C-alpha cells in the first residue's frame, strides 16, 4: 500500500459553512457528498434543511440526504492536535486536570504521568499499546471496533449484500446466506481502487497544472507581443504622423480590440481550469486523508462517494489544449505607400499614354520619374537576360556530363558482353550440376511418397480409433462429432465428444425468458405462464435436457449469442451466463455465480474495470476477470461465440472464446462426485437484447487451431 506524505495537510480543517476551525473538543465534523466537511452545529441549525457548501457552492438537502460523521477528519483533528497543540490535552483517565503526556490506543484515553503509572500497574491494562505524543503515527490511529450486537467479537467480515461490516457470530445468524468476504481482503480491494482514483486525479491535476502554466505563459507572451507591436506602430507612424494620424488611431483600436478578446478568452480558460483544478485538489486531498486516517470500515463506506466525485472530475475535465490567434503588424509596402503619398493628388486630363501603361499611372509621375522607371525596366530585362545566359551555360555543362556518363555505360556494356561469352563457355559445366540436382530431387520425391504413405496409414489408424470410441460412448449420438486430439493414441482421455445438447423447454423460466420459434433462448419473458413443478422460477434461463455424460472422455459444446446494447448499461448489469452446476443448485438464484457446486462464466458490467467484462467463478468465488469484452455504447450490436470443455477424468472445465480463438479461463479441481448439468442464462435488463443459440454435435466446426487451443489449456496433463 502506498504511503502518502502529510505535506500540505498540517492545517486544521474548517467547516465549509461557518468557516470555523474544527477542534478536538468542538462540534463533530460531518461529511458532505462533495467530500467537504460541515460542523454539527451548522447541520442542526440549517435553514430549511438545506446546507450550501461555500467551497464548491453545492447545496445538500438534509431531508433527502443522511450525513455521516467524518471519521477521516476526526482522526486528522486528533493527530494534528497531538502534534501541534499537545498542551491543550488534559488527562482523561482520572480527570485530574493534569497535562496529558501519552495516549492509550485500546482505552482511547489521554494519560498524565501519574495516570500512566497507575494504568501500567493494573494487570488488565499491562498489554495495552500506550504511545507518547511524539511517537504517535498515522498507523497508531487504526483501531477497528467490535460488533455492536456481539460485543466480544471483532468486525472481521464484510457482507456484500447488506454493504456492512459484521462479525463471525452475525455470519452464523441472519447473514448466513449472504455473500461475505474477509474484511481485510475487501478493504484491500477498496484501498487499491481509492488509490487508483487518487492516481487518476493526480495525473489530471498534473496535466491541468501544465495547461494552466501554458495559459499563463501565453498571456505573458501576448503582453510582450502587444508591447513590441505598440512600439513598432508608434515608431512607424512618427515618420507619417502628418499623413496617417487617423490610420494610426484605427490600427491601435483594432490592436486593442483583438488583444482584449484574446486576453478575455485566455482569462476564461484560466478561470475555468483554476476552478476545476481547485475542486480536483480538494477531492485529491481528501483521498490522501482517507488513505492516512480512514479505517477499513470507513474506507468501505466512502468508496461510492469518492468514486462518484472522482468520476465527476474526470468526466467534466475541459480539453487540455487551446488555440489563441497571435496578432502581428504587417508593414509590407511601407516604402511604396510613402512614395505614392508624395505624388498623390496631381490633377490632369484623361489621356492614353503612348509610351505604354495607363493614364492613371502616368499622371502620378514626372518626366524624370518616367525616364527613371524606363531605365529601371531596361536594367531588369538585362539582368534577366544575363540569368538566362548563365542558365544556358549550366545546361551545357549538364549535357556534357550526361555524354560522359553514356560513354562510361557503353564501356560497361562491352565488359558485360565479354563476361556473357565467358558464361556461355561454362554452360556445359552448369548442365552437369543441374543433372546432379535433378537426381537429388527425384530421391527426395521418393522419400515424400513414403512419408505420405505413412501419413495415410496414420489417418486410417485414427479413423479406426474414432469409430471404436464412437461405439463405446454411451447414451449420446456421436456420429460425425467425435475428434481425436492426439494421433496414434487409443485413449478415451484424448477424445473430444461434441455433445448433442438441447434446451429443456419444460424448465425455461417463462417469467423472464423464452425459447422462440427458431429455438433460441431470448431475454424476454413469455406472455403465457403454464404451471409445472419442474419449471425454473428463480434462475433467468434454462438447463439442458440431461446432465453431462461421464464417459471418461472430454465433452464439448458451444453457444453463439447476439447482444444488442440499446442504451448504456448500468453497473452490475448481467448480460449472459454459461456454466454447469449440480442438480439441486439449478434454481437457487437468478445466476450461478454465488452457488456452491457451480462453475460459470458471466458477461456483465464490472464496477472494478468500469466496463463490460468476462468473469469466471468457482464455487461462488471469483477466479478471473477479463476486461474490454464489449464496448458499453448505446446502439451497438455484437456476436459472442463461446465454447465449454468438461474433462471428467482430470476434474477441469475450460471456457473458450471461439471468435477470438483463445482460452478465457481454466477451472481446476471440479467436484464431479454428482452429475453436472449445463446451464444457460440470458438476463432481462433495461436497454439490452440477448439471443443465445446452441451449437452442438456435428454443427461444431472443430478446426486444428481449436484442437490445439484445447490441448494447450490442458497442456500439463498431456505430458
């Protein structure tokens, strides 16, 4: 478990309503849904039963929400008081008013020097953990309480159905049929999940900090650019002040407007990020406090609230990029503008220029200027001619280089011709070598024929073995559906029998599912409710018409399911289930996962990974959870194709993903003392459509890849 440093957490927490600092002897802090704290005084005096958190402006209706005491902050206040204000702590053991110097963890009492000696002299208290104030750490604050009903027994179990901590005596009573886990293991899983929430928020805070720094740097750059452009504009317009005063004002106004909009945009970005950053910082800080001060039971109580606030932060995080246009001042054509302004305004008659050009162009020039332009034009044409001559000389050099290259290639061709003549001379020698190679290939062909004949013989032996095993399998049609997994081995354990399973229509739970005209199991209840003692009433599905045969060889069957997600699925939503169980466990609950004597694989929404996962269970306990089975996206459809291998001889069950061609999970030590029944469940949940088809017998496409996959799953047994 990661240990967080208390840095940045050395100030006493305050009430988010009255802003009064919490003290050890003051009003008790209560935890708001936003993970901020409110004192007991504000809770009892809330106007209209509504509390408004001043930190995040979130309102809480106390009529609809039951607040719990903030055990984390209580431990924090205790720790900070011991470390920073020890002089305020008086002896509570004798109430003698003396200054306390230590604390008994079991008695939860402050002791002065005299009381400490008295406490240690009592035989009942000698083994108590007494800590001096300077030696108290966060670990010393962990003190789990005993059961409020059975006071002698500690709370060492967690009831998942009731979502509460219980003792071993509670387990034997009203919690006997509930799903229970050890408190240490449950708390460890919650700790890992809360730590992951903290890591997610830390990563988000880091990215936000980088983004905020980038925004501030952009603001500084905009300010520097604004100063630079202002100086450039002022310097430029000083030389044109008499002609361009108005233009200068317009450009400055444009610059100010554009800069104002840019800075307003950046300010909005910065404000939004700072608010979200502050909110995430508060929640991240509380998570660190949880990991420092919270007991295991408190961690279990806080998980959903912490997860909800973390998800809110992650989902409301703004994009971490921004696009802000940068202003520039373009001074292209400044010289021409000055020249045009000095000659602009001459008035003359409209007359076409005989020298070329338009009258407007000629009217803005004097004769001297016009001759100067002609001279400049001739100079440009002369420069262009000189450039063309230089280019011509360059092309001449390139042609000369190309000629030299062609001559060199002609010489190479002559050498190649000479070499070819030499090769022709050695042709006879090569012919001899080719003849030798032909003889060698003929010999290898004969060897291949012998190998093919041996393979044909092996195939014949395999066919004979399969025929013998087909006749020996009792009670099932096996024609065309028995496969040998290892060649030349006449052994039942090496044979895979593709079962001819059928849905038991007389046992279908018609209240939740039904079998349609095509023979598929569909997650919609039937309109009819025929009576029958054999019909399943709790399990959402059906079983096979007969249990798995115990013939000493591998038994195999497949299911192909079509799943349509009409709306985003909620947490814990079950989609489908395949597995086996004993006869008496077939109708215990809606699914097999929690039943003893059952082995199953479910496809469901997993709260741990936050998506749709494949989860394997054995005897009511999780074996494996594989994430990313399906995307939890509304309006999507998918086809799932799974296979099940039952190995009675080796006490193993293998679940296979046929579509992905891989093994999902292998369950060992299967209790086969009683017959096991194949079970098939589809779940009638909102926004979900499921249809399951049995693929059995000769309809199963048993490829070599699938055989190899099964052999690999049972690899250590094939040695």
